[in-house]
């Protein structure tokens, strides 16, 4: 597509966006998730391309994706994977392979209208089906559980996630890792949102504490498609030195009529 029409598409508000008041819409989850659910009967695809540069010289590229299936007003199903992984170690050697599949879901326990904020619980399970390789697959199953708190007020929205990961290895061992994150999102123009997501992962006997921040920009191209771009900079040695991520959220359609 020529550059000028593309710039017009991105910079000029869509008719739908122009008619709406400024209300914050959190960007595609890169770490934190919002308590909001997929509309019942709808199917969404979250997909992206991520490149990570680590402080030890390792570079990591992934193609993560996740399908969100709205089942009821209080529960949705989530199926995804880190997709294809390409790792280049400090010596220049390449490893590649597919990431393990993830199955999860989220429950909405309370709504802001009655409780003052949205309250939910999100869980994921990683199945160890990929061949174990350094930096690609651990060979063990992982579990994640988070309490999710969200509140929206005009052009601002805030999300707080608190929970833990239970990380497995090929020997059957398990490590518990506490996790905490918070996100602030601002709708600064019709169809445009800017999010700052900061997260922390506790140290375990196999890793140091990780603290990192992600700045993400999203643009609604229509009622069913949002694109985004994000940059991440780590605050600790265990965190990425720099990561770039581009992706989209696409409302594919409905599997069930209203």
C-alpha cells in the first residue's frame, strides 16, 4: 500500500470512532490483562510478532497468538501459544521450534457498576508437548493464576494483576513465582490508546527478580480490528534489555447468535 493512503488510514479517525466519546480501551495484553471478557458468542484473535534482546546477547523472536471465545457474560475461554520461536545465542547459533500450547479462561466475579471496579480471576495451563530445547521449551507444564482488578473512568483505565506462576521442568519439579503488574491506559484521541504496563516477577532458585515496563500504542481501524505497537525496557538484569512487539486484536465473528 502506498505510504500516503496508509498514513491517512491511521491518522484520520474512523466514522465509528469519531462518533464515540473518549473512553479508554486497554491495549492487547502483553503482560497484564483486563477484567473485561470477550462478548458472549464472539471469537477474537490476538496475534503478534515479538523480538527480544537479552542482556547476555541472546536474541529471541516469537509469533504469539491467542483465541478468545466468549461463552457467557461471566466466563470466556482462551487458547493460545507462543507460536514459532527463534533463538540466537551469544555465539550466533540458532535454535527454533514451536512453543507449547496454552489453555485458560477468565471469570468475571463483580462489575464496576455495582462493586466500584471489575473483579476477575484468570488462569492458564501450559501443556508440555514441544521437544525440550534451550530457551524454547522447558519440558515441564506451567500453571498461572491471577486476580484481576480493573477500573475505568472516562479517558482513563487502570488494571492491577496479582498472582503466581507454577513453573515445571522436564524432571517433574515445580517452582512457585509470585507476580504483580499494573497498567494505566489513556484514550488521547478517538480510536487511539496509550498504555504503560509495569510488571515484576519474584526471584526463584532458578532465576533472579524481574522488573520491566512496556509502553504500547493502539489504534482502532474499525469496530472489529485494532492494531498496536509496543516497546519494552527492563529494569533488572533478568528482564529484557529491549523488546519490540507489533500485533492486532481481530474480532473474527460469532460462533453463536445472540
